[in-house]
């Protein structure tokens, strides 16, 4: 029984520590943004993060590699996935659940602008901004 | 060593299937014709009719070899195809993808443009320009031998997708003269093309025995060929209606079945709007329309969706969306008039004194446009709705003010708070929640069918006049080269872009001058877009008068007369960039009557709803005197 409690404790600490880092997500902000633009940018990011949690993290979530519980997608992955969405690939989850363009590009924008701790992920190269917001 | 030879054997095998060989040899047959044509032009004396005649014959020969490979070329690299047989010298943005980018320019080249150049240039004919048009098309053809293209030929998937586009083009383009300047060649070319495509089918069947075209398809295709072969060569005498109804549409249905059966996957950006589960070209599910759900896209709960629709309906009739609490969506989009205003050429300005510059478009079937507003300034229904609400000349509202007023009504507030739970990405109720509810409401009215659709889909009878009218529509009257089957709007196969045309609409009925509205030019400043407007949808035409962007014509007879005369130019107005043919159509009175009869067969049995009895009560007493539908 003690073992179970100990294991649960360790697990919750692990989970909690992950949650903590999740709050500290930093973004690659467009250079020269003023205060209002920064605010709008962060709102867009928060929207993307929420949509990600609701629609993607079921599979690409806590059990995968990222410290903030969101995997570090490469530029190529983001690009390919966007292309699949645009051409209506029926294997593309966002197409299957009929996500709107706005919603989809909020998520891609979030994944693109998010800065990942590269000291932990040495093979990781952040995606270059491929998606333009309207 | 053994392994190496095995690999070689497989590599050899993959490259030399009968299908691949037929592809390569057909391509080189066209290439040879291009080369011959170049020599022809070099040798020809273009100052004499005989010299021009020799070049024209060369173009005609080359066109036939092109038609033999059109099946592949159009699908595999549609942008490059415009260099081989482009319909226009300059085209601006077509595909919906480009909605995410600024419009950009595409230069066309190839056979059709060379032929038009020969026809129109007169004494200014420059041999170099003509040679250039063919040289560009020669270079473009090289794309089709690149690995990126030929690698697709190794699996069967592309074949059924090429075939789908081929069938859609048979329905909408190949029989109408869309890319064939000499009308006399349309049907002879069709006859040859159908035979050549059967050879493609045969070589494919040999190479991919596991993913064959079904027997019922091949049998019906053979019958379609027999039908076409006994039809007259004059496209005006060709029975477009029967061809489409009895052959092309059923072939499309079988091909769709095979796409599902073989689990065909597209890797192309060319057909992403096409719906694999649709079994008729005239089913409204043929291509994915605009997203009417907007922010509510991810909601599946039908009970919540019907609540959203109900709120959307209230908003549609609610003057709170306007700056002076007197105007609503229904002020211009009248719900009993196919969501347009049949009484006014253009609706009142917000000031209730002046008039707006453009006629109110019907909202019925508006979702089938990929670009919205007559100048295509919007890419989503929600942005369009937001624009109208906040436009000082239209509803004159301010976003924050509208939100405050709406949320001052308990009924709205409770509803939107509930909807907010289904859109977790938003922390508070947004303007998008309002706009998306409105667009979700009115999209339902685009789901109805017309007697013409019923004839195509359900074998219901269609009057002989309407059938004749359709045949005219597809041929002599030249309507179908811009108003494409099946929506009869400006969206051509593969249904991914909206087109704009310059037809020279006058400012008034006496044709004193051209309408001063620059149209698409306001969005994209290019010579070609001056006075261009998005091609209208012809469904429900009888009930959606007045016509044209400025509502200048009040009857369809006036509209037909305008086109019959050759548009603005034909009516002696100066329209240097008119994209409509400037020649008279020479329609007889009987033909005009038949054409009208066909147009009337596109009236849809739309069921409209009564306005809501009352609007939600606001906590601000002064707002409660507002009227359902507004004041003007």
C-alpha cells in the first residue's frame, strides 16, 4: 500500500512539475511589436494553445516528449500538416473534425512561435515562421 | 549481385509498364507536333491568308495531340497547363489557397492564345510573338517528364483523380468552347479525345489489374462514345443535355464509387474541395462550400447547433447589430425575396438618403463562392458579415457597441455563455460568436434543388424548351464558358476558385456610359481587373431581380439582350479589357425564349421561414422599442 502511495506521490509531483513548466511557455515574438500588438499576439497564442489542448493533445500530449507536454514539432512537420489541412487530406485530424481555417492557423501559429528549451532537446530546430496571420 | 539484379529488374519493371510507356509516347507525340508547328510558323508567310491557314492547320493538329494527354496534364500540373493551353494571356489568382496570399499574376501561353493571336492581330502580326507562345508551351511540357510528376504514375490513385477531373471537364468545359477559339473544332476534338482517353483506360487496365475501371464504367463509356460519334460536329447542334445526363453524370458516379472502393488518396492541392461521397455532379455536396460554422466549427452536438441557429435567426432580424438600432441583415437581404432586395437597384445607404453602390446579392447559394462580395474582398462568410455590420455606409455599427447591446439582452447573454463553453479557446464572448451564428443560420437556404437538378439527379422530366435552352446555354449563347456547371456560378472544375469577368455593364439602361464602379480593381489594382466583378450564380434568377452589380437591368430580357449584343463593347461603350466576347451572339427570338425557359428551370424550391415574432428583451429600456427586421 505504501508503495502505491509513494508511487502516486512521485507521479503527481512529476505531473505537477510538468504543469508548472507549461505555464512558462515563451514565444518568439515578432520584432518591434508595440504593447498592443504584443497583447494581441499573446491572445492569439493562448487561443492556439487552448485549441491544441482540446483537439490535439489527446494523442500528441502528455505521453510524448515535450517538457511542457506539447511535442516539439519540426518546421517540416508543421508545414506538411498545414499542407494536408489545406488540401483536405481525409487522414488529417483537423480536416476530419472540420476545423475552421482560423482555428487551424491559431494552432499552427502557436506551434510555430513557441520557444522550446533547446538545451533539453538538442536535436530540435525550431520551425521557422511559415504561417502568416491575417 | 543477385540482389542487385533483382533491384534492377524491379526498377526496370516499374518504369516500363504499358501505362507509363503510353504516357511517355503520348507526350512525345504532342512534343513532335509542337516542334512541327514551330517550323511551320518559321516558314510561313504570315502576310498572306494562305500562310496563316498553314499555321492554323498546324495548331489544329497539335491541339488533337494535346487532347490525347489533357487527361493527365490538367490534373498533374494545372498551373503549368496554363502555359500549354491557357485561356487568357493574364490571369489573377484562382485557387482558394491563394486566399492566404496576395493575388498574383499568371501568364498564359500555348495553342489557344496562339490561335486567338492569329485571329485578332490583323496586320500587326509579329512572328516572334507567335513563336514565343509556342516555345513557352514547349518548355512547359518538360515539367511532365520530371520525376515529381512521373512518380505519381506508379500507383493507381492519381488515375481515378485525373479521371474525375476529366469527367467534370466533360460536363463543364470541353463541350462549351472554353479553351477552343474555333467553335467548329469543339465536337471533332471531343470525339478524338474520348477515343484517346479510352486508350489511356486500356493501358492503365493492363498495368494495374488490381485497380481496374469496372466493367459497368467501360461499358457506359463505350456507349457515351457511340452517342458522341453520331452527334453532329456543330456544337450548337450537339445534345449537351443528354450527354451530361445519360453519360457524363453516371460515369462520374461510378468513378466516385471506385475512388471509395480503392480508397484513393489525393496528394494534390487540386481537388481538395471535392467530396468523395458525392454521387452526382448536381448534388450540392459536390464540393465543400464556405465554412458557415466559423467559430462553432468543432461543435457536433446537434441540440446546441440548433440553438445556435435559432440565435442566428434572431440576430439576422435584430436592429441591435446596427449603429442606429434601425437596420438589420434583412433590411437588404429580404427573407421572402431569396434574401435579396428585388425592389431596389441598390439599397439605401445607412444615412437613409443616399444609395449604396452595389446591388444586394442573394444569400441563397452564396456559400458556393470561394471569394465573397462582388469584388471578392472577403475569404470567409464571417468576415463578410462583420464587414457589413461595421461598415459606416451599411449597418454603421461599432463592434464594442454591438456586443454591449446584444449582451444587454438576457436571452442572448445566456445563450452565448452556453456557446462559450463549446469554444474553450475563447475566454469571453466575441464578435465571432455573433457573426458565426448569423452565417450558420442562413446557410440552410442554400440546400435546395431546382427542376433542372431533379431532371439530372432523379430522372424527372424537363420541358423540351428548357432542354433546348440548356443546349444553347452550353453552346451558341456562350453562357457556360463563365457560368459553370453545376452551380452556374464562376467556379470552374475542380471547384477551388472564384472567377471575375469584365463584361461592360452600363451605368444606365440607355447605355450612356460604362458603370464607374471599378470592381475587383479596388482589391487588386491590375489592368485586367478594372471593372471586373465576380461571376454571378444563375440559380433563382427569376426571383432575384434586378441584375448586374449595380442592378441596372430589371428584366432578364434586358440581360439577354445585353449579352446578345456582345456586352458593353457590343453596345458601343469603350471597354478595352472586356473579357466577354464582343461579337453578337445572333440569338433568335425563339432561342432567347428557350434560354429563358432553361434559366427558369434553375429556380429552386427554397422554403423560407417567417420572421421571429419578437426579439430578446434588453435591460436598456430604450432598446426595447426596436422592431423585428428594423425600419429601413
